[in-house]
């Protein structure tokens, strides 16, 4: 005997969104932690960098973003190119995405990674650059390390001194100038924060449902079709008395389903749904093909239940077609409703929902009338016997 069917299915269907929301919480937290060095200066006033020693101090204080001011820039013969690959094979031409350069101040030099648009700037514009920049250690990127070595080589040749001497006076950091300042990372931070907030809220909500199933939106929907407690009592009573047409006993929440003479419980897409059988107008089997690379690898089956005041049908999933087909036959002999698939009905449902409902209702009334006549004939036959 089932003990409180509604509580059981509500709690069962809370597991999936609870788990998914928890995964997103961890993803957002991992994102925050992996980019933690940025957050301290993401929304704060920008410190100014006007010298090599000043920028070194900012780096030592973990100031990821700063305002680069009055810097002279020279280009290196070194850049970053991008291209698409499929299974490790290049599929497109290399495209220049960023270019490396040298930042020059009176007290020394720094490695710089610049947007490719800087190549179009005039010598005058490159002699006093002011831009939002961030700081990275060379070890964070192989390209930075290679470009740093290229810069050491270029300066040692220009000054005709040993590379080791040049290396001692140039900090091993990379100054990256961004095209849109901090906007990209600020947007990412806000999106991650929103994901964290929504995911945490969903997790807490599902946890509350596990504690008290009456907090669920599904239980609250019962108020739209009647008194929730009365509906719950009637459903549990019919299950206890085994007066139901179908009740899923499969463990996966995807197979949730119940059909009594008064109510049908299933799903609309993923959320749980319930509706009175008195509004049921059409029932048919639907086969879902699961494909991979255009090849059908498996099939699943579901019964779709259409109601006169709901445009989206309620579905109940089944592992085998035979089970669903047998149930449709049982419904056809128990409830006055159209059963069986029809292309014409399906096309009308998609094209003109109102006309579909009117046609389905007219056929339902015909079935009810036939059932009434049959009952009347049976009653008369019984009377004649006496």
C-alpha cells in the first residue's frame, strides 16, 4: 500500500533539480576561486601606473587591474595567432589576435600584450599610451615567457649588452592592455554571481521541498483545481483501494505517472503536472527516437494526454511500447475519450487549437452518449429479466 503518493513523487522529483543546482553552485564557486586574484580590483578605483617600479609595487600588492599612464610602446616581432582545428588538424587560416610589445618608462622596460588594433596607431599615439591594463606572472602563460625571451634578445641587441644583464633589470611580469577595460571580467563576475545566487536559491528551495513537500509549486497548483488536501486524500484513498487505472512503480523520476478515474498525474516537459480526467479529450501513444549522428540508437515511449483547457499535453513515459498500448486500451474502455493517434487531429491541434478542442469535445460527447445508451440498455435488460 502506498503511503501518501503525492509526497512520494514530489520528493522523488526534487532530487534532480537539487543535484543540478548543487553542481552549478560548485561551478560558480570554482570560477570565483580560479579568478580570485581579479576580484580585489574589479570594481575598485584604478591605481595609476606611471613607472616600472610603480607597476612592480602594484603587482606585489596583488593589484590585478590598474591604469597604465603615459607609456611609450614599441612592437616586438612576436604575436599570438588563432585558428580553428578539428581533431588537431588546422581548418582555417591563422588570424592575428594580439601582438606583443615593449613598454618603456624612464626607469626601465616591461613586456606588454596589446590588442591587434594597436598596430594601426601612429607613433605619436604610441608615445603616450593611457589604458586599462592587468598584470600577470610570466609563468601563467607559455606565450608570455616566449615573448619575454624575445624582448630580452631584442634589447640586448639594441644596446649591445649581454642578455643576462638586460634580464636583471626587467621584471618577469606581463602587462596586458584590454580592449574594453574591465567590462568583460565585470560582466563575467556578475554572471557567475547570478548563477551562484539562482543555483543556491533552487537548491535551498528543493531542500525545503524534501523537508516539507507542501512547499512545492506542484502542490500549490492543486489549489487551481480544488482543495489541495481533499485532492491528496482522494488520490491516496483510490491508491489504497487499488481503484486506479495505472500507477508507475518504476524508480526513475522520469517515469512518474498516475491515472485514476478523477485525476491524471504526469509531466509537462520536466515539471510535474496534474489535471482532472473530466477535461480529458484525447489520448495517444508517442514514440520518441533518440539519435546519434542521424542514426536511431534507442526509442522511448510515452502516452500524451490532451485536455480542453491546456494547450500542452501531460505525458507519462514507459520503458516498453506494449505497456503503453495496453494502458491506452484500458483507458478507452474506462473513460469517454478519443484514444489512438490521428494525423488529421495532430495537424489540427498544431494549426488551430480551438477547432481541435471543439472537434475533440464533440467526439467525446458522442462517446458519452453511446456509453449512456449502453448503460440504459443494460438496465432495461436486467429489468426485463425480473
